[in-house]
C-alpha cells in the first residue's frame, strides 16, 4: 500500500483537468484519496479534450486501432453512463457516398459487432437520412456524449466527493497549500502535449473540428462518413448542434483551421444531408492530441509521478480504463 | 542503376503517410527494407516547425529520405515546399508533385516542367511525378531531371498499371534513365509487373499503409519487387501464339 505517513488517505495532486485528469481525479476520489486537481488553463478541458467528438466507439475504432483499444474500452460506455448525465447509447452509423461503397466493405472486414443495413434500415434508424444512402453499417453497442458537459459533470462530481479543482495553476509545484505543509504522496500528471519534453516518444497530432447548428436535421447517433481521402464523423449534440471532425495532421501547430480542412469537413456534412448547407457555423476549433508512437494511451510511473498520456483520439474512450489503472497504482492492486 | 549518383539498397520506395501509427510505419519500413522513404511536407508543416516531432520519427528510420511536394497545385507552392524540405531534411532530393486535377490528382505536366527547371537550376535533384507522357518526359529530362516517375494509376487508387503500352514506350525510349512507377500500385503483383517491364524501382504508399497488416504487406512488396527485378535480369521468354510443349510428345503412345 502506498499511503501518506500517518494518514489513511493518500494525498494525490492531479495535474491537468482534461479528460484523463478528471477521470483519474474522480476515480481516485471514489477510492478515498484526498485529491487536488490543478489546471494550468482557465477551466476544465482547456486542451485537446474540449475539441473531442465524444464518441464511445470501441468497435468502430478497431478499423485502424490495435485490439487493445477495443478491449480496454468495453467498460467505457457503462463508466460514463454511471458518472455523467445524457450518455446516449444509440450506437454508431457508418456510411459512404455511393461511389465509395468499397470503403464500407473494407471497414466491415476490419471491424465486428455491427449489422449491415440497407436504405430502409438506415431510414428506420435515422429518418432524416431516408433514401439518401443504400448501404451502411450499424454498431448498436456504441454510445456518445457531449465532452464539454461531461467534463463539467466530472468536475462537479469531484467536488461532491470532497476533492478540489483549481485553475490558473503553475506548471510545476503546488498551488496554494492544500495539505497544510504536507507534500502529496503521488502526482498524477495528465497534462497532455505539455509533457512532451518529459515523456519519450510523445508527439502532437493536430485535429480540427467544426460545430454547426442546423434545425432541419435530427440525428440520434454519430455518423461516420467513409471516404478514401477524408473520413469524417458527425456527432449530434443537444440544441441541434453537430460536431464535425476531425482532421489528423502530423503537426503540433495550434494555428487556426485551414480553408482546406474546413472545406473537407463541411463537404462531408453537406454530403450527409444537403440541409447542412443552411447550417450556422457556430465554432471552429483546433487541438493537438498527445500520442505515443503506437497511438495507444499509456500509464507510466516515474518515481512518485504517474503519467497518463498519449490519449490520441481515444481520450473519452480509454480514460476510464486508464484511470482505473491509476487507482491500482496509488492504492496498490493488480500489476499492469 | 544510380539515382543521381546514388545506389539504393533496395528498389522499393515507401511512402510514410496514412499508417495507423508511427510504430506500424516503422515496422513496415523495416519489413519492406525500403531503399528510400518519401515524406510529405506540406500538410505537416502548418506553422514553422510544427511537424518536427513527426519529422524526427522519419529521420530515426535511418533510411534515405525523399521529401515530396504532395498537395501542391502550383509551381510557386511546389518550389516553396521544396526549399522547406531541403532545409528540414538536409537533402537536395525532391519528389516533385504538382497536381493539376483534384479528382484524379493527375500531375500538371506544364507546371511540372516549369517547376523542375527552377529547382534543378537551384541545385535540386528532382524526381518528377508525371503521367506516362513521352513528350512530357523528354521535356523533364531537358529541364534537368535525371530520374522519371510516371504514374501507374491515380494516387491511392490501387488500380495497377493502367497503360502498359505507355509505360513500355517510356522504358524503350529512355533505356538509360532511372524510371520509377509511382502511384496506383495496389498489389505486389502490380509491383512485380512494373519491375518485369524493366522499371528500376516502384514507389508504394497506400497499398501498404492501408492494408489490414501493413508490415506483412510491406514484406510481400519486398518479395515482389525482388522477384520482378530478378525475372527481368533473367530475360523472360516471349509470348507465343502457338502452344510449345515443354515435354516432347513425339513418339509417345497415344492409344494407351
């Protein structure tokens, strides 16, 4: 057992209030740790998490991710549903424009746990897409959430569990004196790409997204539009908002979205339904995903610091399993 | 065969885009025993050095790097990108792509010749991505190119060698120029076919990167390129219209 001297509750400083930091903080607080969460930015999700799609797509991700991503994420939908409101469990629909039908076949070969749906089946799932596509794949076991609302709900939960969260924290050291002179037993570093110089192999992968508001289209689940050049997903959120994302560029630039990326994202929305042509562009966003060379999120221990990083495009999908691992390290438990 | 005075360790050139992860890319490069890796600079270079992390991964592969100007549509873009590439990768090799049409990503031969001339005058060693156009090839050589890279089919289409006649004609017209089939190869058999035609190398990206198991596909391409190269050197037989039995039938009992 790793605990503070003379104290049954380990003192844990969690750095970074993105999805990895908040899930770790909440998991630790639930297990009884004395958690202080410090965020360098001005709110939770000040980094890449804010731009996430929020798809809990264990089976779809198998198209390009190694099997452990699917395996480790099977608990994810249940975890989120048990911790934040409004987690949808309506599955995922995978579609392709008619001339790219071969992409559907390829996607199907590399994934499982789906049903093949025809035009009528697509219309039954998403009435607004009736007659627009002939063939698709439906992954019924998947879910989605609104990342920004989910992060806020985790922050509230942390506080309800007796933890604290502060913003505008320093990059190192402890803000204030939360433990009255005592040092934390553990530091859990969830600072994403900011830890690039501390973690070997960590790099940033730029992503760009658009938030649209369209009153004429209603979707119940994320739709993935397959395309040989520009695969895009469209995730419905409340108030007729749709998140369209996301590009994958091997760059760490946070410069504004390029015209080309914007055209690609908006074209995909327009191909899905022409009514998106009248949509209001509410927001464009750019983030840098932290990633290791295998693009799989990892938990690593260096002395008394636990790093949760390399979330790549799997932040919401894999944070619950990685946070559980952090809990095992802090409280003692099965090895990795 | 020398490419601008350099003997390559293998005739398989491998692109580095679209792999599921850098780790899988590294596995594929190793399995392919690639003689050259190409890397696209344009998209990765938003901002000054923002692609540095990925470029470092490429350099760590320890394979000669051939940077390209993928995604450029004008002479100016391509020339600018080439200069950036020379600085980043410290090489004067540049795979010159100037795209003329966005659906097929077909090269713009006119802009290509112009950009090739500007770059060779500036000391670059240009590997031009071209259509199989014979006259265009002649112009590129006159512009200073010493290697030609005709397409087999549109980039990423996996359709193989679309115009065998055109590719043969290029080989026949330029027996001493290193020729590389670039783009459109989908299967190892396509790569073997290119080598059997007498091409000096092939450049593969999507066919490996988008395979279910890129490293295994890379190994398959390595074997295919080697098979094609050996077959060419072994002087293949000509096709015949008439059957020619490999075992004599004369004198064999026919009423058994």
